[in-house]
């Protein structure tokens, strides 16, 4: 994604071990010599991927190019699944779960072209999607049980981005391969073991923040809001991934997050992005105070 002129600045390091690179931007005219053991490993997505650019032929020819395809064999996918779950499951159970995960992943990627996400685009499922699902399942397995952990992990990453029609198709695959045609009641019930430092919400335990939890009286939980809340809570319980809520204006995205923050005792900070938003609004920057001194102000 970097501009071509930025990448060309590095070309001097790619030809010979004795080459150097000048740092004109630093105001230093003395070249920095390259260490004889210095190596550059460059990784790129194919230029056919969205927003990706072609690498110039002059720069590309300086590399020894190796194509790294995504693993698609059952053995490879199964070994990845075992790597995430082997510390929590015994041999027989691990083998069974691994095969179920492999069967689901192959079925999900097969029908991905016929599905649509909330923006009417085609969803993209990859090993990253699979690994995020397994990470969530591993983090939640001891509290929620195997079927529930698998269901929540794969539902969170394969289903919640889809439109209603596609959601039904993908949820059917999850039930078929991971939890069975008749999902157990545990998928919609609160576990009996209450983890310390957590507050119950719907059928989930959410980590508490430093503030005292409060339950606002002015938030209305309609059936659709409850369904959306369930999806957000599912992503929160493992505390591993950021959450992106996509939807039209006034659909309740911000108010839902504010409600969750109060219920779990977390501080809620809202930043409205616009065309002039810069990094200083997030992390802060230097500005003059009342006496004219340059001071750093938090974002």
C-alpha cells in the first residue's frame, strides 16, 4: 500500500551487501552503511486484492520471489485447529472436534460466493477468520463448555457480518457441523459458574471495569436490539478483538455501546470522525496554553 516513491527509497539496500542508504529527510548527507548480515523480507498480497497496488518491475526484480498459497488441505487445516485446542481437549475429543472444524470451514468457504454482508458485498473468509474463531473458543471453553465456545467463536466471525438471508444459511452450517441439528439449551443459558470480576448480561459474563456498574432505566431492549446486543456481548467475553458496528444513522450503535459501558463499569469515550479528523484527536498533540507556552494536551 505504500507509495512507489517510498519503496524506491529502499532500493539501494537490495542490490549488494556493501550498499548504503542516505537519510536526506533527517538532514544528514552521510550515507548509513548496510550491515553485511542485514536482510529484508518483504510480504505482499496479490495486486488483485482490494486496495492493493502492483509492485514496480524494477523493485520486484531485486527480490527472490516465493509464492506462498493459503493452506487448503484437510491435514493443514486440522493441524491448525489442533494447535489452538490441544491444551484443553484429550486425544479422542480433539480428533472429533478437529474434523468438525475442518468440515465446517470447507463448507463455509465453498458457499461464501453466494453470501452477502450487511453492505451487500461478498464476505471474505480466510485462515485468519478461522484462527480468530478458535482463539475465542479456546478462551471461553472452560467457562462456557465446548459446544457453546465453538458456537460463539464461529458465529462471531462467520455470521454476524452477514445480511439476514445469508445469516440463516451460515448459521445452518454451524449447527450442522459444530453443535448438531438440535442446538443444546446451553447456547442460550447463562453458565452456572460465575467468573470473578464479571457481570452477567443476557447469557454472557462480561469483564467489569473500574467504575461501579449501573443499569440505565432509559434504554429500551426491543427484540432486534437484544439480538444486536447478543452479538456484541459474544465478541466481548473473550476480550481479545476490537468490535466494528456497521449500520445506518440512528440505528442504535452508539447508544448500545454506551449502555454496555455503564452496565459493566467502563468509561465511555465518543469520538466523531469527520473529513478533518487527525491522529491528534486520538492520542493528543502539542498546543499553546493561556500563557503562550507549547504544552502537550491529551487526546
